[in-house]
C-alpha cells in the first residue's frame, strides 16, 4: 500500500509541476525571444510540438495520443501490483510524464487528440522538451535499472537459478 501511495504522490506532484511550467511557458514566452537560463547550455524557447521527439511523426498526432492513452492504462494496471519503492518512483514519473503530454494533446489547439505539446526547455543539439519528457526519461532509466537488477514490481528478485524455490527469493526495495 505504501508503494502505491508513493507512486500516486509522485505522479500527482510531477504532473502538477509539468502543467504549471507549461502554463507559465505559454504565458511568458509566447512571441518572445529565447531566454538564456544557463548561458547557451539551457535556454527557454517555446515550441508547440504536434509530433514526437525532434517533431517526428507530426502526421500521426492522433496515433500518438491513442498510444499515450494505452500507456496510461498499462501503468495504472501495473500500479496495482507495485510493492517496490523504486518501481513506484519509476511508474509514478512515467504516469506523470505520459499524462502531462497527453493532457496537451487532448486540450490544446488544434483540437482533441490532435493538440500540440508545449515544449520550452532547450539544450544544445537536442530537441526542445518539457518536464513531462524529463519524467518519461527518468522513468525509463529507473525501469532499466530495476530490470537489470532483476527486481520485479512486487520487490522480489528474479531467481538466478530456475530451481530456486519462490519463498527463498530476496525482497528488495
């Protein structure tokens, strides 16, 4: 139960941060020149992105929206089984990120399921991104860590030897 509460808390907080930063970006950056935050390393630059990373797949906005809906449903389903704190953090961040960009696709112009995602953070030689994108990438890294460690959603480890009894599996955080 604690892991699910952690997952929900992280998802709500990160989703709120994503939404607030997007509102602020539109309010303060629309029609304005780039704003350097850390020299040329981190710059604020408002972009309305109809596609995926690097604005690829712009003609598939509805498909991307439908995939995001499926991803949200899968994460919610998996959340019912989560007992590991690190998995909870990963799935909470993933839920926040996917939901944040999906909210843009549903509510923003040009219309439902075709809306453009608000991106505003720019690094050199990298596509402009947002907090939701950061959440998705952090979640992916944490999921990979857990997978390589052999930690399941419930916190048990995948046995190294197939003959090892399930009750001897080590519990991890």
